[in-house]
């Protein structure tokens, strides 16, 4: 007899799991039913700022696989259908068709929860006013583009200076808006240490993006027509014809919470290495709704990235389909950019290392992306953290111009391999003047960190 797999969520993790399970088992062995409440499946939310900014020609460029393509592979993907209740003991889910309002129950033998994350919209006056936009999905991106076309002026305020905030600031700048970024922290990019965030701040100001730190938003002010007209902090008001929220996300686990499934410190589902929900043999979860093991700190973290979601979906699909795969954890690698400034980090910040009780040294070096005499050599700052006594690499942050960000991948591999900074100095990295100085900036930082570890005894 065939089994039924039900998937909640039609984006990266959910449809990767469904597709991998289908590769391993045909429809006569495994029926696959997936529910997605939105209008689109298998799309890149990470690409929305570049679509808004005009680097990506259109919305459809961000869609990897349409509902029709999934259905052609014997995956019964039901769009505009929201799962409203999860009955774990009865092995069924209640759904509501968002077009007709009809409700029904669907039973499952195996379940995948891939409900993603929800944007954090501060509960402040005016946050729901026309002209205030989040950028979580393609519908949000289209709504923002429409709002930009209707805007009476060319003033934009971005609330939050994390990845989405700085990327949206660039997109709005590219569309000819005067951009102000309001940030709760003193420096942008709180995923970096403040000294590295200061480099980003300086560069954003140089690009014409006004960045105001230590300025939590208190309310959004509206005009007589009800549309946004300004954003207020304790210190000032900032005129705005459009507001974009980049205030982060949280795991969307309301269904799981109501069903009594195990959640972690950040509200994400807890799974084992096979991405099976802990304590539940026939339920898996992946993507932005789960917490994962940080391989450096040894603690669970919420790291909402498409790279993890797709890998976790592949692992789930392999296990559901009768194979075996694991997702061992992450080291926290992420890259971004604002105009020509590249930003990268992996591993722990100083704050993170202190929180888990690690003693460390930190060093920073200034270098260039290419040999200094080669045309186009651009400045780069590399910061590196190493554990005292052992010299184990703990984290790397990089801010620079062309060729800076992807250097963080070397550090990500070293973190995963639990290398010491001294071991890193011997890495056989590629060298030629157009690509790197004879000592790559990451290796220069490793040498300086090695010396700091030795000096500290």
C-alpha cells in the first residue's frame, strides 16, 4: 500500500523535500500532497531586494519551479491553501481554501513542516499604514514596487540595518530615492562586531545613504490621506514617502506550538540530525521554522537562510524516501553587499564567544583584494577570533570591496574542520596578482591571530 506525505509550505525546504522524496519513490509508493497559502512556489526571497532595485529583470526570474512544474512531477501542490490545525495523534491536518473558504481534513503517514519565518513588525502606531512595507515574499515585493511607483516624493526610510535593511537601502538608492536607515543599534549589521559595523556605516554614508544609529523607531506618522509621511524616533522625525521594514524575522511555528511540538529558545522547531522533529517518528521539519546546531558554540541557533533550507529539504526528502542523510549543523556563514561594499561573516562574534564562556583573542588586518601593484586592488579589513590556549578559529568578519566577501568561505571550511589559526597559515590557497596578494588577507589575519595566541600564553 502507498503512503501519503503531507508537506506544509511550498517554498525552499518544503518543495526540496517533496522533490527529493519523489526522486526516490514513485507515486505508486508515495503520494505527496503539499499546501502553500501564497501565490508562488519555490522562489528566492533572497533575490527580492535585487528585483526591487532593478538588477533582476522581473518577478518570474526568482521562481525556480512553478506549481504546474511540481504537479507535472506527481506532487499534488495545492496553492492558496492554508493549514490551520495540526492533529498529531490523529495524523491529519485541517486546511482552508483561501479563495472559497472551504475547510477539510487531510490525513498523513508522514509530515514535513516547512512553514518558514514571519517578519517582525513592531507593534507601534502607524506600522500598518499604506506605504509601510515588509519584504518577506514575492507578494510583498510587488506591493513595494507598486508603492514606489505611486510615491508622491522620493524619500525612503528603512527601519533596521541588518541584511535586508542594507540590501533594501541599496535597492531604493538605485531607484533614485533619498534613503535614511534608522537602526536600533549604534552600528549597522549587528551580525558583525561594532568595530566592523562602523566600517559599513562609514561606507553607507559615503554612498549617500544616511544611517542613523541608536535610534529605535517610536511611531510612523501619517498624513490626511492616511499614508505614511514620516517616521519618528525619540530624537527626530524623518520624512518618508515610503517605509521599508528590515527588522528581522522569527520562526513561524504557531501550528507546531499549538500541536505541542518541541520548540527551542528562539521559538524554532527542534530536530535531530535527520531533521526529524524530536520525539516524533513520522514528522520532519526544515527551513526558517527550525533551530539548528551551531558547530562553533555547540548551541542551538535560528539561522534563516535559503542555503540551509534547501539542504535541509534534501535531507528530509532522502529520509522520507527511504534513504539516509543528515544535516550536522552550521557555522553561521553569511554574505551581503551595499552597492560596491561587500560584507561577510562566519562563526562567532566577540559577543557570542563571551556568551558561551569562551576566552579568545581578536585581531584585525588591513589588506587588499589583489596584489597592491595590480590594477583594481581594493582595500579589505579582516577580523579574526581565536580561542586562547588552543588557538582554535572561532570566527571571521570581512568588509571590503570587490573580491572580499567570498573569502569568508575559506574561514567557513576551517571552522567546520575545527582548525587552529596556526594550521590555517599553512593553507595552500590560490595565488596570482590579479586575484590575491602573495599572502591572502585571510592568511595574514591567521598569522596575526597565531602571534596573539602565543603572546597570551
